[in-house]
C-alpha cells in the first residue's frame, strides 16, 4: 500500500484532518472490563484487517495549551469519530476534523 503524502504546511499550522489518541486506551479498557475480557490498542490504521468499522458522533470538550492563543480549548456538540475493530480484540479510534476556531491549531 502506498504511503500517504504529507501536505505542505505554512509554519506550524496543522493540516491533517484526523488524529489518533492512544492515551485514553486504559480508560476505555477499564470502562468495558465487565463486558469484554481483553481489548488491545491497534497503533496504526490497517485498512486490510478491519473487522468492524463504525462512524459515530460524541459530545466532548478539548483543552490544550498554546501560548500564542488565548483560548483554553473548545467544546463540540457533535464530534465525528471513526471507530475500527480488528481481529484479536484490537481497536482504534480516530477523531476527525477538530481544531481551535480562534487560531486554527490543534
């Protein structure tokens, strides 16, 4: 499979529209531990081995530290998330198109 080309950026402006967040994985595992015995994080987006593929929306609040911006973060009523299940109880979640409206940075 061919690698995706990175878009050229102007300065430090982020141009990707989707991001993976592996850090909350343990929180998810703890929350579903009564229902699912083991869940493993799939580190990359492997299109060939997807077992289940869902597009879902959630409500969330994002916070970040950017010294060049006075905004503390942002909230969104509908955040698009691509949830993928892989064989052997592996999964990943991709957050789509979220950025600060004031400075356009992630």
